């Protein structure tokens, strides 16, 4: 994963739809708004 990526779990379906594989989906790069939302986690964890 590139540094600063926002990643969520997802799946990648086969072309014929017969199965899908779990994967990590890169949604976006971290920005100031994302940092503000996650800063409470840093406080709770003591980072």
C-alpha cells in the first residue's frame, strides 16, 4: 500500500460472476479532513 492511503475491505468479482476474492480497496489519499476524523483514535490509543 502506498503511504497515506485510505483503505477499506472489498471484493473483486470474477469476470463470469462465479466467485469473488476479498481485497483491499484504496479509496483515496489521506487529507486534513481525514486526519481530523481519525485524531480521536490517536488520543485514545496514546499515540
